[in-house]
C-alpha cells in the first residue's frame, strides 16, 4: 500500500521560512518524478514545483521562482520544499505527489501511478 505523508507546515510571518517534507512508502521512490501542489480556499489547485526522479531537473511556477527550492533524497524516500521569503499569498494546503511533472507547457499527472498525500497547511501572516 502506497503512503505519502507531508509534514513541516505551520504558521509563519511574512518573510519567514518553512521546510516541507514528504515521505513516500510502498513504492520505488526513485522511479517517480515528484512534485508539490497547493490549494488555497476558494481557488483551484496549482502546481508549485516538481523534480525528476534523479533530481537533476526541476521546475518552478513563476510565483515561487527564486524563493522556493525543491530537492529529494532517494536514499530516504523523501521530498523537500524549502520555502523562503514567504508571502501571505503562499497561504494554502500543500500537497506532495508522486508521478507528476511539467512537460514544458503544462503539468501532467501519470494516468495510473500517481499518489497524493493528505496535505500540510501553510499559513503566512501579514
């Protein structure tokens, strides 16, 4: 059974930092491209960042470029998102996903083998 579990969310002031972690089990972690998505109340889910299975390729949404850094440790089956210079508009539930990526023009989700966590809340106060 595949499990994807996020952690590290919380309440932080504008300009602060948080580091999200995502641990996946029940799958061969380094077979999967991984990504972070977020959804704010009343808004659609949006892709934030993704990373290739080997970690050599990354993508960032324009809204977070230069502030967020995605990384992975395949030996620990763990994905990370370092978030710096946080803004109130970063407030959202953040989700980790396996089997997702950016194909150069849009986000894609593997039709069968995609797995999602329950999310971790990030709240940035002004």
